[in-house]
């Protein structure tokens, strides 16, 4: 027979371990921690690593969902967005789209709308992950109406534009920083560079009208004028037809879309905001003075969320 001296500590330890496992989900699903944070989004059985930042003085500011570029460096993007979070009194979350599960087609090129040239079910599109992430943060913060913005740089900017086209949701604004290519409204050019090869319900007049009515900002660095393989510049023939450099492509896409909307008499709610001398540099784009205009517009008093922002 074991003595009481050996059974009581063992039983106490076992009870503590059980209590830890029972209560851990509640702690794990609590509010985001102040400062730098990290958590796993369950995402219907396909876990996504998420890096976060919540200002210590946070009260009721918006949520900013940050999409990394082709380097797949979500943690760096979160770190570069700390100033942004403090400046606007916002929570920032940056999901990681790893290369193993998210090739360029599922990530930036099509957002999973097409894989190997085949249309995929809407519920599998990559944009759903961002909506689940928003829902997760809202639940953790116990703020079911928490307003959110989506911003991405480079490849992340491509994903942002295509989300505005296909699955806009409730985002207050989509901010696409220095994307390398765009889905121009040309039915004869195949997606993702045009709208060719997609079903009518994704490209017809109703779809384009809805796209132009979205709160989309093209946030462009005027120094992004180099064709560098080191920053994944797209030299494909279809991309080169959009413009010789990223700055020109963004300007061309905005103007082509604006003219198309005007021709049809459709509302056009996009902005183009340029920040001087910044090249293909996410860190500097996120710190630029013009970022406030990209998010909230040139007249802060006209935006409902502005009272919570600080800049």
C-alpha cells in the first residue's frame, strides 16, 4: 500500500494538470494581450499562425488586418505596424500564409478563386480566412461590431484588391500598397491579369459595379519604379502590358477603372494616394504620413472612425 505522503502529492499534481487542460481553452480564447502577441486561428481545421499588436492604451479603436508580401514575413509586418497601431489606436493582426500550403495561386494571384485554372468553391477561397480572423478577434475582444480595415503590401496588396472584387464583406476600407499586378476589367485577358476565364457572375456589370463601389485605396510609393527580381517584380507579358513598373500599373489600373465606371454611370468610391520617394518598402509605407489619408480620406471629420484614431 502506498503511503499518504506519496499519494497526496501525486493526486494534487494530477488535479492541477487536469485543471490546466480544462481551463487553458478559456485563457487561450481571451482578449488579445497588450503589446506584442501571437495566437493560432483554428480556421476550420487548417490552423493559421497570427501575429498581433494591441496598444497598452487601447480602448475602442478599429481592427487592422495586415497582409504580408511574397517574403511571407507576417511577424515582420506586424512589427512594422506597431507605429500604425499606436498612431490610430488600433489592434493589428497579421496572419501567415506559408508557402507550403499557400502557393502564389492560392495566395496572391487568385486568392484561391482559381487553382490550376479551375474555379474553386466559394467557401474555400482564401479571403474566408481573413473573415474568420476578424470574427475571432471580435469574439476575443467581445466587440461583435468592431470595425475593421484590411491592408496589404506587394503580394498582400494583390490579395487585398482581389478580395475587394470577389468578397468585400464589411471592411471599412481596403488599402492595397504597391501591388505588382491587377485584375484589369478586360474580358479578353485571362484572370488574374484580366477577367477572362471567370464565370459571368464574377465579372458581369453587376460584379464590376459592386467592385467600383467598394472602399478601395491604391496606396503607391512614387519611388516604386524598379524592375527588381529581388522584390518579386512580375515580368510576365500580361503584367508588363499593365505598365513598366508598379507605380505605373497602379495609376493605369485606377484610371482605367475610373473611366469604366464613369462610362456606365456607376458610383466610384476608390482612392489613389501616393507617398513621395518611397520605393517597394513596406516598413516605410506603413510609417508614411499619407497612410492616414489612405485609410480615412483627406477630410478626417467625414469618417466615423476618426474620433478613435490618433495621428
